[in-house]
C-alpha cells in the first residue's frame, strides 16, 4: 500500500501543515482527526489497516489532515471570536489548499468527507457548507452543535455567539437553509451519520437527522449499541460505512 508524507507552509494558517496520503487511486477521502488527534491518528487507530484491502485495490485514497483544534475551538485562553476565526482559517486551508492538492493527485470524481468524534463535526460542517465539493459524508460519533452543553461537554464559546459560529454550526444553519442549488447538492450527497445510543450527543444527531428529513435530504442514520465512541467501534463502523 502506497503511503506518502506531505507538508507545506500554509499562507492561510501561517505555519507548516502536514498530512498523510494512503493509496494510489479511487475515491478521495478527506479524513479529519479527533479533537486530540494529529494527521497520523487514523493510522495509529488502525483505521488505515482496516481499509487496507480497499486502498490496495485502488478503491479508496485517504488524505489524513492535521488538527488545529487546540489552537482554535479548544484554545480557551483566546477570546471566542478569535477561536472561531482561526477555525474559519482552517476551513479556508482545507478548501483552497488541501482539496486542490487532492484533485491534482487524483482526478477521481468522488470526494468523501470523513471523521470520528470532533473529526465528524469537521467533516459534516465542511460537506454541508460546500456540498458541491463532496459526493459523500461518513461521520461517526459527531457533535454538530458546539454551543450545546451535555454531560461534562460545555458550550465551547461560553455563551458568545456571532455569524461565524452560526454558519459553522450544522444544526443551526441547516435548519434555515433555503438556497435551492445548495439544497440540491445536499440531496445528491450520500450521507451517513453513525452514533451510539448512549453517546451524549445522540439527541444532537437525531435533531440533525430530523432537519435533513425536513429539507428532503436523504441520508442514513445508524444507531449503535452503547456509547460506541472509541477506536474499537470506529474500526467496525468504517468497514460498513466507508
């Protein structure tokens, strides 16, 4: 199986950004790590190993990007407005640097957004905001409202709210989405939401599923037994849903 390491200085992030590529052909998969993960986390969790047969056969090519969550959404020494602004810069890096890099390496017409936990938030947020760029979303154990307080998980912005937060909160902006072209792209997307029944954000996932139904957006909503929020569960999920 082909494995490549890439890095370049990103003008949008103002620093070096790293990523790993697995495979040589097939549908392109943009993989976001969890909150505490790095660009090599997907490999460390043995997710790449679980997909090795599909990668080696040229069915999938993975592009595992790095995380800046501890410099953005979880950087609590910054003001909330600064945190969300850096997150917006990260999305710009993905859209204007990583996706063109992926296209240059592989012209396959299918691009998939994928992630687990907070990575599922990133994948869902970018796919729903830019649905013309993606043909599939596969999101495991995600949280789609970062202002929600559940169990020990608190509002990441401590009550602060602005347009950037609204437009980067899928459960908020999707509920009011009216643009016909935008909706059509979403209606053509293959969407997989997977969550454990005991996951604290099960209700958040159910709410997003209801919003999608109300917009005529077909999707699959899979509920797993227990919390199902760890590498063991994600490795089983990825065999079924990616």
